[in-house]
C-alpha cells in the first residue's frame, strides 16, 4: 500500500475551496502517482451533464462524456478533472473540438498506456453528434467494457 500523504502532498485543489476556471485553457489538471504502475487496468470517468456553448450562437450544448484510460505512471486527480470539465460551461467550441481537446489534455498530462473518449452530444439543429477518439489499440488482455451510452433516439 502506498503512503497517501506522499502522493497527494503537491495537489492544489483537493480538500480546498476552489472557485473554478474561466476557460479550459486556464484550468489546472493535476495528477498523482499510480500506486499500481505496471498493472493494466481501466479507470473510467463519466460526465453525464457536460455543458459547453455553441461558438456561433452562444446557446448551451449538452453531452454525456465517457473517458476510459489505462494508467501508466500517473492517475488524474478527480476533483481537478471535474473543475476542468466544468470550465467548458462558458466556453464556445464545436462538439468535436471539446471532445478531442479533453482527450489530448489528459494524454499530455498522464501519458497513459491507453485512453479513449466518447462524447455523446445531444441534438443541435435536430442532429445529435457523437465524437470518439482513442490513442491506439488497448493493451492485450485488458478488459475494456463498452461505454454503455446508447445513440440518441429522441422520443422514438
């Protein structure tokens, strides 16, 4: 078992009052050492109430974001991830840009063995947009569950 005081000692937001960030570019994502480095396992984060703004109209957009990753040396600190994701609430960007930006920021921070993201966006102009990306093939022998988010069906 790892000494938690050592791996959490440098965190800026955990256990503290943090007001959030004005934009994703200024949001601070934090990482901690993976106490099981060398073991392939999947960590999943689900944000079913993700919001951003349409960059053209300024109207709100809503998505269900699912992030799966096989950690390497680092884990993402979940409060910093939550604050990062909420920083999109007043940020104008297309669905594809938001989804891929989230994934690339996490890859840059964590250097994971593998990462995938599913952005399941609710309709804009009557058309739902789903955005998927991953870093490559998942490690052999690692159980990767389905993301479990059905495609948008409306009232049908």
